[in-house]
C-alpha cells in the first residue's frame, strides 16, 4: 500500500492543483469533460490502509493502481 507522501507526489506530478494547505493538503484537478476531481492528503508519513486506499483510487483519483504506480 502507498503512503501519504506517495499520494502527495502523485498529485504533484499528475497535474493536480494544490488549492489549500492547512492541516492537510487539498488538491483538485479539472478534467477536459468538466469533471472536477478532489482529494485530501494527510501530512502524515504512514501507510494508507487498504480499504481507504481503494476508496481514494476509485472515488477521488479515479485511476488504476497501475496508472498511479507509473506516476510516482
């Protein structure tokens, strides 16, 4: 499972916009079809739990594991 630093690195490399930097990092990415994707990244360095990771991939990032791994 990836950790929070890897998720932040993915967002930075994949063209996500950091729009809020508080106790968490808040990212958004506008798609060509008008869809606005958003995700929140913890400042922690620990590993993301498997259940939470599946939800982040499916609902927030909307990418596959393979795509995520190719970017980080």
